């Protein structure tokens, strides 16, 4: 079985969640497996240690890399190489490139895969959430048809890097001179404080917080716990907090050790982004709020009052 | 400027989990009660973006395009009530189990038949199967480039300038036409239909093409990917509700629970 992983990293960075891809590939077939990696950008020190048989690297020079150039590079690469599986992970580049490549190169395409099962590679089934995470679908692919999968972050264990740096073959980005669009500038607006995907604790507020003032308490509690600040779509759309804090289907996907929610009801599209948290603790006035079904501890209380008491008590005990 | 927006009729996504059922014959998640379907939320954001754009350019028309089976006329006419000009569908019973591949193929034929369009809008993904694939497949089938998750679009002379949302920020982009654009909630709330709009929409005739009229065979809409089953995942989590005399008491108990279980 031949598999290709396609990984994107910002220049000089290495997001180790890409190591989930290799655990996933190894789960597809125990023996006879040849893994090729094609990396765009990232720290070569780490990429040279990926557990793969062949390793290709394309340098990205700036923030304004155009997807069309990446597409062209992958397309040319696939002209000379065929694979049974091509695996992407959910990120801005993959969301754009994976479905297009599947059409250009006649691969079947299944996004957001969180699990597989099979008794043989020929009968393999893929599980992905549907209907905003409320249900799951089991998918199969026509026999002998090559497959492109985009896997979900935080769904698989991370494979280990190998201890030595192995050779990487460098490829050049194919620049398409007749591009239909050009990126004039990229603006990054990272949220202040600890980043959502790095924090061990995340404190989030939702509609029940009631306004911008309520988020001051969320921020205070987060600072006290060395936590990142999250929010539901309702809170972001009401402009109580910047969009960079959004947790959910269209925002960040997090898996902290502790996820503390205040005034979040638990719409399925929010649960999509937080259900991999190890421990969820929820405070809501509505005893029937669906977030409680996913929580370890639940408290029915006015969240704005409770958060002030909680801050006070934490200060006392620390 | 000739503009079109691709929309999808989906089950109401606001129905809570305990009021949903699985239709195992057609492999769909549906509400238990007879709740009217809706236009996919992100598609309405796309309609809003398209209408705003069309208002800034003289002699623009906005056509709505949709594919499905037994479409609900009042539902899919909502964009007309919001201000779009016409609605074109392929409502055909053979579309009953159509997936992303078939949908994109039928949309591409409808677009070729009624176009060409300068810009094609759609939502970033549909709330029923969350595939986020149709607009990209359409881009390949029509050989028209695509920009995803666009927040604003304006015309400056011959140039089209767009703001596209990325993780942790946005990009300023200059593009040529034709172009496919997907939109999300960042566009802002879709406008409410006016009374006049609703009256106009009720009189508007839906222009329908069958698969036969589009010369599409059932084989062609068949996908390489098959949905075999749908189920509600079991939730084995058991929540412990913390009781207490007042908010302060509950806060104290929560802290000790979190410490006991080694979470903090």
C-alpha cells in the first residue's frame, strides 16, 4: 500500500499535530506500507525526522502563498507518482486543495474522517460526523479507486519522530504566471494571550454571558488559571469578543485538559470544536442545556454571578 | 453583471439533538416532528453577499440555482423574497440520494444552460453533511477559479477586490472574473424579506429542468463514495451535577472536586 501525506506548516514552524497522520496511515495497513511525505513550509529539522520512507520538501517564502501555486505543484508531483491513499489534515490550505486535487486526479474524497474500521484494506470504512456533529456516517469507496482523506485533528494519537535527521528531497514551488487571483496582503489577528490550541485550560463564554462586560470576567478567570479564552458563535457574532476566540465547527478545534464553559448551551456546531476536551465543566442557568450531557461536572447557576464567586474562591485557595 | 447563487434546502439545523431521527431508507437526519426545511444558513449568507454586490453594479441580475427532490417552494423562494431576480432548479425524484458529486454535476449543467455567469456564489458548506466540497467540484467542472470564505467583495474599475477569511486573520485579494465564491457567517446576517418581496416571490415561477432535459444519466450522478449508514453516536458520559446552598457554595465545591480528580 502506498500512501502520501501532504503537510502544511508556516515557515520555520512545526505543528506536531501532523504526527497524527502517520498513526492514521499505519492503522490502514499493518504490513507492506510505503509512506511518502510532501511538506510545504515548516522547520526542516523536524520534517527530516518524520517516520516516512520518502520525504519531499517545498519551501514557502512568505505569508502570501497562493493556493493555485501549491495546487500546481501537487498536480505535477502526482503526474509522476500514484498512491492508494493521500492524507491531508484539516487546515486552511488542505480545505482548499484536497477537494480540488480529488477532482483533478480522479481520487474519491472524504473529509473530516475521525475513525476507520475494516477486516481488509479492500473493505475499509470511514466514519465522519455529519449534521453538525449530531450524527455519524459510515462511508465506503468503490473498489480499487484511490482515495483522498482529510482527517480531523485531535482524533488520533501522535506518531513519534525518528531520532535522526534523514535526507529530504527539495522541490520548487511551481509558480503559475497566469493566476486568476493574487493575494495582495495577509493580515494576522492572533487573539491576545495564550493561544486556544496550546492551552491546557480553556475558559469559554457564550450567549448566557450577556455582553462585553461579561467577557472581562472570562478573561480574568483565564488569566488566573493560565488559560486561553474561547467563545461560542453567538458571542462572536454579537461582537462581544474577537473572531479569533471562536471554538467550534467554523472556528478552532481544541482538546485541552479542562474546558470551562459559561453560558454556552452546547449547539452541535460548538461541540464539534470542543468535544475532544478531556474534562468539560459547564455552568448554565438551563438544567436541560445539552452541554451538560458532555460535561464531567455541571452547575445550574447564573454564570455571571458564579464566575465572580469562582474567581474569589480560587484567589483564596491559591 | 450576471450573478448566480447556489443554494441547498436542508433540514432545520436548529432542531435540538433529542428531536432528531434517522431516516434509514434515505439515510438522512430529520426532525421528529414535521418541521419545515430551511435554506442552508451559509447559502443565505452567500445570497446576502451577492445582493450587496449586485446593488453596487448597474444592470446586475441575481439568479438562484438549486438541486434536489420535492423542493419546498416557499423555502427555496426565500432568496427571491430577499431581492434575487429568478430561481432555476433541477427538482427531480431521481435526485433523492444525490451526493456532492452529483449535485456539483447537475449545478454545472444548470449553470452552463442558463449562464454564463460572471460570479457564482455559494455557502461554505451545507449544514446536513458538512462536506464543503460542491463549490470546489464545481470549480473543476466549469474551469472557473474559486475563492473560499469571502467576507466582502467590491469592484474597483476592472478589478475585483475581496476580503477572504483565514485562520487567525484575513487576506486582501485581487481577482479576475469569472469566479466562484463561498461565504460564511462573517458576511453578516442575511436581510429579512420585505412584505413586497414576499408577495413578489409567491408569484415568481420556478424554472425547472429535469435530469433528462439536462441530458444527465443516473450513472453520471453516481459517486465513487457511498454513504452506507447513519447513526447517533452513543454518549456514555455521565455528568455529575454539583449542588450547593448558593453560587459561592457551589464554587467552593467545584474547586475541591477539580482538585480531588487531579484536573487542577
